[in-house]
């Protein structure tokens, strides 16, 4: 439970499954009202009914493809008109594909950047004036450990998540004076349907074993940090340590961890 978010309005993208869905459950348990957006509207309807029935909170749902910027603009205008206020924005929508650069088309690259980067920025730009006007807010951007420590077959995904981290770092400095917090969440692999698209082999989660995060536990950690001055949430701990060591000794880490890096 996070008493700070009771009665607050929280907007979550990519909320129909996986980490976004679990964040929604945790927020509702703490008494927050929700704006949930995702492409799969049927799943949002089911989630809305469950949250209202169990937690008696207000839930608004919207079908939203974050990668379709023109559509997103219209939906966000509708959300602002109908809901009016947003206290916390969780930019969770995103996807990746594990492929070598030579095998990745420009079309795939463009779509990944539209969803992971441009869509995230577009939504943030729409919600930010609301937070500035009310003099408070919290923007939580779901990035990845891949954005800090890139590995083979994740070049495009790592580049997109690295962009999210740097965007967040700059935004944090810009809005500090407005009493708005900006947090990046940098998880390793999470046991969700993300890998149905990302991993064509279906073997990656088994290969990385103990590195895999539980989405329920990760969501709980994220919700506990809401409306606190938290710069980053990095999990699992040993991957975060690895990224820090890599920043200091990149050649050494890449040499010693070559086998681990090639588990995709």
C-alpha cells in the first residue's frame, strides 16, 4: 500500500497485460483512480471491471496505439477533456525484437522508435502542462537495463531504451522547479508476453534463468516509489552492478561476459 497515491489519478500506457496490468492492480489496491490505455480494448474492459469490483476505484479506459502518433494525439485530447487531471504518468507501452542489425529492416526500426521513444515523448508532452499547472506530478518511464548495457541482437531496442533514459535525465532537470519527479525504471528481463514478440526462438527466458524478474514484485516496487524523489529503479541488482562496471571498464566486461551477452 502507498498512502501517498490514495485518491490520485494515475495514467498507465500498455496497461492491458504484463507489467502495466500489475502496476494498475497495485495502484488500485492503494486507492488510486486510473486511466488505462492499450491497443487491446477487450482486455482493458475486463481489467476495468475487475478493478472496480474489487477496489471500488474510478477507472477510465481508452484504446490507444502509442506508435500511431496522429491517433495518440486525438485520444490524449479526449483523455484531457474527460478526465482533466493526471497526478502520475506511467509510460509503460513498448516492445522489442531480438535481431541482428543486418537482419532488422528500417520499417521494424522505425516502428520500435515510434512506440518506445516518439510515442512516449508525445504522451509526456501532452500530460506535462497539466502537471506544471497543478505544481506537482510524477512521470515514470519504463526503460530497460538494455539502455544501459547493450548486447548483441538488441541494438535497435537498446538504442530506443537508451534514448528514453537520456530523455528522462534531461526532463528531470527541466521540471524539478515545478515539483515534478521523473523516474526511469530499468529492469532486466521480465516474465511477460513481451518475449512472444521479442524472442522468436522462445528460449531466451530459459537461458537467462535467475535473471528473470517477476512482474508482480516489480510492479509493487514501482508503486511504492510513486510520488517520491526517485531517480532510477534498477533490477535485478547484479545486472545494475554489471552496467556500472561496464561504464568504467567496457572492454573488460565485454570480454569476460561475452558468453552471457550471446544468450539471445
